[in-house]
């Protein structure tokens, strides 16, 4: 399993999705993986404020650039 804290969401230019920046605390993020997104009002055992989303692409932040990767391990800052 993977745990990521998303600290910033930026809307894409077309407005259909977001670019999310965060730190991986455990596990490895892999492109094509489905993840559970827990919102601020999520309560354990509940399905409210819970979404299942697919990670379409993963990148590692290097300075002001994002380098595309297939997978990124814990301890890194990623762009999803």
C-alpha cells in the first residue's frame, strides 16, 4: 500500500483534472494504480468523502521541473 500527503492541487489548463503535489510517506507510487482519495470530512468505515481514482502519470520534482517516472518510492516529492 501507499500513503501520500497531497499538499497542493493545481487545475490543468483544460480544467478536466488536477496536477497534485505531495510527499510519499510509505510504499511506492506506480502509474496506472487505483488509489483511495480521502477528503477532509472522511470518517473511517464510511464511504462519504472517499473517491477511487487512477494515477495516470507520476513525476519526480527536480527543482522547478517534473521528470516523468514509472514508479517512485517513499521519501520523494511527486507530481501526480
